[in-house]
C-alpha cells in the first residue's frame, strides 16, 4: 500500500467513556493516518484532564446517518403511542411501589 | 421546495432555539459566514500559541513553565476542535491551513503584539483570554451545533487560562517596586488592544445577519462593556491602574464610562501592519514546513503497519 498523502488522512469520529460503567459518548473528530494514531491523538486532544478511561475511534466514512429532511415521517410512528410511557396509566389512589 | 420556503423553515428553527446540524439545509451565506468565523477563530488559537511560546523557555520557575506549556497545548487543542467544526461545513483541513499560511485568512489581531516581559504572559491570560472568554461563553449558545459544542469544551478549559494570568499579575503587583512596575507596564500595553478584540463598535459593524441567525447572541459593544466592568474591579483588587483617564463609574447606567479606542491603530493591525504580523506568519509557515517530515513519517508508519496487519 502506498503512503497516504497527509491531506488525505481520514477523519475519525471520537467516542470517549468517561468512567467505567458509562456509555461511550461522541466528543468530536480528528484526522489521523490510521486507527492507532487516531487513538493516540484523541488522548492528547480530548483527554488532557482525565476526561476518559476508554476511547473508540471510528472512520467518519463508516457512519451512516438518517436524513434530516425525512425526520418528520421517519420518527412519526412513535408520535401517537403515548401508551408506551408509564405516565399513560391511571393508578388507584393509595397503591404503593408501582 | 424553493429557497424562500427553505429559508423560512431555517429561520423558524433558529428562532425556536433549535440547533442547526451539518446535514440540515442552510442559506449559503450562513455557511460562508460560519466558515469564515470558525476558521478565523481556529487560526487565532493556533497563532495565539506563538506570543506565549516565546516565554516557555524563560518562565521564572518550573511550576510556571509547566502551566504555560499546558496552556499553549490547550490552545493547540482548541484550534483542532474548531478546524473540525469548520470542516463539517464542507471545507477541507488542507484548504483551511492553506488560507492561514498564504495570509488569505485573518486571525485575531491581538496576536500581532509582542510579548516583551514575563508580565505580558500575565496580561495575556488575564485580559486577552478574559476577553476571548466573554465571546466564547456567548458562542456556547450559537445556532450551529458543532460550533456550539466545540465552544462548550473550550470554555471548560479556558477558565484556568484567565486565572493563571491574573495570578501572575497579582504576584508581580505585590512584589518589588520593579515587579509592580512591570505588571503595570504590561497592563498599559495590553489594555487597549484587548478592548479592540471585541471588534468594531456596533455602529460600524457589518455583520447584522450574525444576530438574526443567532451565530452571535450579543453585540460587540455589549460584550466589551461587560468585560470592562468586570476587569476594572479585578485591577483594583490587585492594586493596578487601568490606563484610561476617562474611566468613571456611572451610577445611572450602572456601568463604567470609558475613553475612546484608537480605531486607526486597530485598522492598521488588521491590515497587516502591526508590530508582529510578518513575524507571526513566517513562524507559522516555518513550523508547517519543518513539520513536513513528521507528517510524512506518520503516513509511512501507517502504511507499514497496515502492510504488516495484512500479511
């Protein structure tokens, strides 16, 4: 494989887990020649104050996203289903722990 | 949908305080304005490393050296957050860097002033970062999502920058007569350029759309006034004098009245004729060229590693 030109270094999306037990959260992105360098750069750019204990890097090109134009139609199946929420239900007065 | 309709929907979103995200439709001019503003901001972080870098080797103690190194490293990080935010608008990193290195893009004029004494490092942290923070706190609520998120990260990191500078000034002001004089001299030189950082006064500002599109949330003059009100009090606490003989508390407005900015000087530095414009750009170009082998080596190493994994 030939060397990537510096200006073709891919963009990596960076996800950081701030504490054991928590989810990895998107924090931003950066350019790097490969995944290992992306992880090392992410450490320097996004965890200078102990913000993280684990880092995921994902090539930005590998992410597929829903499209904002279709947002309404795409998410509206959930609009009329209030019964999916616990507050939909009437509980008798005095019932405990429910 | 035609553009008028799209623009109405866009403005409705902005008015409803919904953030605009990279894939959303946006007016071409909103995109252009943002690219200009975010990239200027990024360039300022990068060039901003130079005046302070000047003092890393000469910081008066190991503690101050470590602090200054950490601060300069933060500025590099801030530049990177901002470049990435600009890239979400469809411009490439190499193009952004090129615009800086060829002198096509602007950066904050404040970095075209020299750092002559150690007290200048105090003044920069206290005043320059202090003024920048005013602007950045406002930008945490800017309408473009990636810019707002970058600003939140930056603001979290920036407050130590201002405090370490104010601490340096306070220590010098409590020191020997010469040290106090050095602190006062730095304040005298940095005060007016710091006020200029807020940009032209509202009467002469050309970016009215910025407010309508909620890129900016407060005007230059509003932010400048808040900065003055806060800083005058801080100067009093450490016994330094703001170099403005028109400075006076106004009981009616509950703000300080103050003198006049020398806009000729401002325009002159913006036009490229400040004390250090040429030196700063030359230093950036040199750093970029001298760093070429590092980038090449990183590419070569990545290629080698990928070959090894494939084998």
